[in-house]
């Protein structure tokens, strides 16, 4: 693994996990990274926290994430099936502290 990379784990609906090597030196959000890895994330608003189509559920490592902004909270609050560990992937900037994070796409695969 390269020095500026971390591992993000994506849990699938069958419980299996895929570890993805993510660069932390390119200024990518988790949403941009997951889209680049061809995960089915709509990201309709392009990462502006206006649509909640990039919602992920954080299964492990929630304490490693930045605090939720008012805009992110307000958008998540519109989801009928919101979970306490749901976050907008567009609002999570990849950084070294996120190494080992485990997420699941909020909508079922």
C-alpha cells in the first residue's frame, strides 16, 4: 500500500466486504471515491449535500469522521429510513484518520 493511501471497506448486502485502497492526497470525498470504484451512487447534486443520494451507513469507524454539518443533518433528516449511523458520502473528505472505515451503501444493492 502506498504511503498516502488508506483502506476503506465496503460491506455488501450479503455481508461480504471489499477493501478498497483510497488516496488521501487528492482531495476526494468518499462519494467521489466510491463512484470512481463504480459503486452505484447517484450523487445527483454533485456533492453539494442537496440530495442525499450518496448516503452510506457507517458500520465501523464512525468516531473517525468529521462532525456532521447542519446542512448534512438537514438533508439526512429528509430520508424516511435514516439510521443513527447514516452519513452523506459527499461530506466525508478522505483523510488518514479514516483508515479501516467500514461503510455500506444506504440503499440495498
